[in-house]
C-alpha cells in the first residue's frame, strides 16, 4: 500500500508542469523601419533613434555617454505605495551629449523607457523610446538637445508611471523638478492613511507660456472687407492668411524648444519650406487677382 502511495506521489510530481520563467532576451537583431524606428517580433522596440544628426543649436557632440537602466517590480520595494520602478530616478547630462541607453527589463511584463519633450523636427512625436516585453535588453542612441531642460522619462503602460515607473532626465542645469518622482520629489497624490475621506487638492501645474506666434495670430485685426482696392491691403491679407495658416503649425513645432533650437529650426524650415511658401503666395495672388481684389496693373 505504501509503495502504491509512493508511486502515486512520484507520478503526481512528474506530471506537474512548472510554469517556466520567460528566458532573458537580448534584442540585438532588430529591423529598421526608417525614421529611427527599430523593432523585432519578440517585443523589442526603439523609437526616435538618432546616432548622427546634431540637434539645432549644437555645434558638435559634447560628450559620448552610455548608461544601463533597469526596470522592474523589485526596484519599487523601497518606495512605499509603488509597484514598478526604474533602478535610477534621475539622470544628468551635458547639452548635446550623444547618449546610448541600455534598457533592461527584469519583469515578466512589458516595460518602457520613454523620454518626452524632445524637439519634434528631429524626434518624431517628440519622443525617444525603448521597449522590452518580458525579461530582456534593448539599446538605443540619441543626441540630447542644447539648453537647460528637464525631460520626463516614464513607462507608458497603463498605471506603470502612476505606480512608480517615473524618472527625470536633466540636460544642463535642467529646467524644473517634476512631481511624483519616487524618492525624489513630492507626490501629486500623496498616500493618506488617516482614514478620513479624500479631499482633492488642486494641483497647480505651471501653465504653458503663451507663444508669441499664437498671440500675434489671435490679436491681429481680422479684416472683414471683401473688396480692397490698394495693393498694400492685398499684401496684408496675404500675409495675414499665411500667418494664420502656418502659426498653429509653428507653435506645435516650437513647443518645448529653447531659443537656439527655434532659430536652428527656423533656418531649416525656411530652406525646406521656401518653395512651398512661394507656391502658396503665387496661388493666393492668382486667386485674389482673378477676383479683382488686387489690381495687377493700373488702368
Ligand atoms: Cu512598465
């Protein structure tokens, strides 16, 4: 009888299929999809890779740095109330540094190292983004813009940032301290164990500074005259029309850029966009003159 029990136990033990942990994967064989976007079929991804284009306002690459960042549940253990964290919460680099980030995910789930606020003329969507699904490593390179600025770095998977996976990257002196960085800055929603009902306090986020371009566009007098006789008014209308058309585009493009970056970007824009603008002006003149708004010749 004892033998039977022993055999049963052995069979039972052998039939148990232990849940095997996912193997650590080094995502080195990624396919380039253009525009600095690389990915493989196993959950490795890099977005906004830039190894050689200098951001506007950088005369040369100031330094070449390499860092390893780890992401995982275990790094959140020292921060009460969190679930996920990076192993570092703050990074600091000189402007125009060429930075390679080796991102290691130590969890069985998907994590990201996503950096925001980069100039959109150089980094699509204003992001530099590394992603690994399950345990593994991915590496990516970018060139940091000039100027003092603090960039948000986080994991964008739902609730991962709110649960601790948040950091800040300061270029130069940085521009601010971001809230709710575990162990670093005060939380926007601090945990309260008093048992009293929660009363929401308004978080006073700094309001975005109004951009001159939008102000100009908004405050510019909108003419209601449909029939104008002088060439001067016709030109004004063309200028205003172009301003109104391109102002929102420019505002979006220049968002979060330093003065030197804006200048560099304007130069770039001008050289690329001059043909388009000339075409637009020609078309407008043609349209307006066909409607006899602008007298092309004095009669
Ligand atoms: Cu995550």
